């Protein structure tokens, strides 16, 4: 299926970008997905510490990750969020810093559109947003930007091993239409599984 | 305010609360120093109330016992987050909601008008605390919610 969208920007293929992260992620890390990533990640990786926050409230993944990170300070928590979701809760980046959870990584999957609703523009689509500068301005000690697969592949391990909290801005293509049809593990089963894995 | 900061800290400590996730208003805000200084739990500040519900959810999934504090206006603002966490994830979040202008019988404040209808629309069980004689209800109600693993709201008159 064609993933092109007239409103989107040129970026990494989403599946490929997520595969790089799945390979770099440590076995004890928690990965939280949301919206589009919650459909695509399970096609790439199945891990007991994956949690797909879907259905969700848009913008909810980052604060959810903050909660896990604070409750489980011995673990690293990786949150995947889209640009549309981040735009709905920009302040959550400040909340991350205020909470002082150094074991949190945010990976922004920026496709410049609302992917799950059909590729409409966001309010930011025609602007030159600097998410890198945004994260830096609220105090993230590690901020990185990746707009090609080679750079992301080369840089992901160094990024994940840098001082947290971390923020990576990835420019990605929209998801493939078929990938968005993924049937997800039911929420109650997810909660039971991750609760067990976290020892709760 | 019906409770001093020290009184509410005592209630929360006895309940085993680990984190208070809040955005204060002028009434709840009087508790700030007491909440912050309490050794029994952490005070977490969010930027908008919609963050508070998923943050509490993450804490609960990670094994902690949070409580939310916000004004009725924040409850209204965060309705979709509440819906997702309490009804999609079915997590039994508890909260103290400051009911703005509740004590003012002449108030036409729509935040007062809609407080109970909104809670009823969400199907959330709540306990109104509006008189000093009601104060023990806070610990009783929240303790019952925690014990029964169900969501619950204290609507605290302001």
C-alpha cells in the first residue's frame, strides 16, 4: 500500500524506524506506544513489557510514561508519541522535567499529519516547528533529531545511553494503510501482563 | 477551607497514598507546603488536568497509590482523559475535586452548577464534603474506594 500523503513530509519509513528502536531497546525496558505506533509496533516486536495505550486520550502517552517511570525508577521507559498527540499536550514535556524522571525517553514520530484519522493537516503542518528546540528549552539534557534511517540506526544506541530524560525527534513517513488495521491485545490482558512483569 | 494542610496530609498518609498529582486552585493551594513537606508521599505538578489521569494511571500500573487533586474546572477540562483511564483502562483512580463556590449559596458560577451533573453523567460515585461534620467522610469514602478497587471522587466544598 502506498503510504504517501500530500500533507505529510519525506521521512523514514515508519516500520523501519521502529525496527531500529526495537533492536536497540533493552529487554528490561518498558515501551509505551500510542495512536499510530500502537498499531505498527506489534507488527515488529512482541515483548512482555510493551504497553499499547490504545484506546487512549490523545496526548496521554507521555504522562502515562511519567507515571510508570516514577513508579519503576529502576527501569527505563520509552514512550512513542506522534506529533499530533504531542501538540495536544506540549506541557507534558514540562511535566516530565518537573517530575524528575531521568529514566524516561520520548521518541517523537513526526509525520506532520493526523495519521490515524486519514492524513489531515495538524495546526503545525505548515509551520517550521522546532521540536528539538522545544525539548531543549524545557531542559531535556539529551535531545536529538533524526531524519534518515542511516543516522537513526547509527545514533540510536548512543542516544538511549545518554543522560535522561531524553527526547528524539524522528521524521517519519505515515504508516502503511494495512498496518493501521492491526488488531490489538485487549486492554485488560495488557494490564494483567504488564502488571505481572512489573511485579505489581 | 474545611481541612488544613496538616489534616489532609494526615488523611492521605493513613490511606497509604504514594503520590498526589495536582493542579491547585486558591483553596486547594493552601495545602501546598504541607503536601510538599510530607515525607509519606510525593507531590507531582502537571501542566493541565488532562495529564493528571494518565499520569496517575502509569503510577497505578507501576504499583503505586496516587490521588488526584484539582478544581471542578479541571475535572471538566480533563473529561476525555478521565473517560479513557477510568472506563477504557478501568483503573480505579481516586480524586479530591475542589468544588468552586459550593459554599456560596448565591453563586451563579456554572462551575458549581455543573459539578454534580458532570459526575453523574460519567457515572462516577462521589461523596460531597461541605460541613465540618462531614470531614471523616473523606477518609471513609476514599478508604472504601481503595479497598474495593473502584474509582471515587470527593467533592470538597470551597
